[in-house]
């Protein structure tokens, strides 16, 4: 297992470097700049700003300077929020986004696996039909449609929950964003669990357990262990989807997470703010995929990485 971890970490370095280089190039090629405004700045002021932020250097030199700062844990100064560095902004924003993502993935796993087991055990009847209908709805409706619908239903019509804001992480302000993030993942996890559970229940060793007269809950528990492997495989992409989806959710609900800062940075051409988001999301995807590989070996002892 240690060899697996070291190998994956070693392979992650060139992957992250390629992502950073490509993102750096695309940001520089995009039209506009961080100091463009409706009223043009004085040429001397513009030259001083470009010198301060090292934008007067050749492109390879800018990239080398950024990598050197990144290796020292410095994400750079923000050109849009000029009184703050990117480290200062993300010190408050990153925990919020991580909290939303963890709560959403936990809700998706609990509800999705439960629905998948229900649909697999009772293959015919209202339960299976309900799981299929919910999965189809969760996959078909995008989150930028789900979020306003939830705001109108629970915020404006019923007045049960606030339609936006964070309020220092008050539970009432987390329910709608977490539910919006979790709904598509619930649908996918439910479908994966249902399909894998059906295959597991039809396996020869499950038929043997039935022949021995074991109770149904015991048989289902054995089948679930094998059915969890496809769900574990999806956890890596699911983490990336939640981090990406949080950009939309945080913007709609007015949550001060990294997704909202990413949108502001992209609109204002804040190079360092956008690059920091890319680096953090890429690193998290690598870490989540590594954790999934480790969990594979824990769930199924037959999996070996030698």
C-alpha cells in the first residue's frame, strides 16, 4: 500500500504541473487583462501596476516566478481584491467549500446507497419505480435549475429556509445549498448501487448463502460489500463534480466559498485567484482518487496493488 501511495503521488506531480501550465497559458491568452476598465488608466500607472505584479516580464519568466512562489506556499496577490492576498481569501473561503462538499457527498452516499439497495431488493413495485424516477429527475435537471426551484419553494413560498447567505455557517443556511449539490450525486449513486446490487444478488456465492438458509439481511450485507466497488470508483469524479458544481451553487446562494471567488476572478481577469482555484481543485482530485484506491483494498481484500 505504501508503494501505491508513493507511486500515485509521484505521478501526480507532472499531472498537476501540466494542469497549472495549461491554465496559466489559457489565462494569459484570454482577451482583456486584470487592469482593464471602462476608463483607461494612465500609462505610467498601468506600467507600475504591471511591474508590481510581474506582468511586465516575458511569459516564461512569469510562469517560472509563479511556480517558485507556489512551491513556497504563496498563491500570490489578488489583482481584484487588492487589499488581500489569495492565501488570505482562501483561508476563509476554502473551509466553507470543503464543508459544503463533505456534507453533500455524505448525504449522497447515505441516501443514494439506501435507495439503490431498496430498488435492488424490491425489483418490482413502487419502490423500484420510485428509485428510477428519482434517479432520472436528478440526472436530467441541472443544478442551476434545481437551486432556484428550491429557493422559490422553501424560501419564498413556504418561508421555511433562507434563500441565500452564509450567516457563519448556520444550519438553516446550509440545507438548500447542500441539497442542491447532493441531488445529482444521489441519483448517480442510487443507480450505481442498484445495478451493482442486482448483479451481486445473482452471484453464485449469494445463491449458496440462500441455500444455507441465512436471513435476508445477512445475505444483503454480503452482496452490498461487492456492490460498493462501483460506488467507490465514482467517488473521485464525484468529488471533482461537487467542487465544480459548488461554483454555481455558491454564486446562486451568495456563499463566500472558492467557487464564488473563482467566478469573480474569471470575470475580472484575476490571474492568481483563478490559478489558485485550479491548483487546489486539481490537488483535491488527486487526493480523492488516492483515497478511493486505498478504500478499494479495504472493502475488497481480493484487490492487490503489488
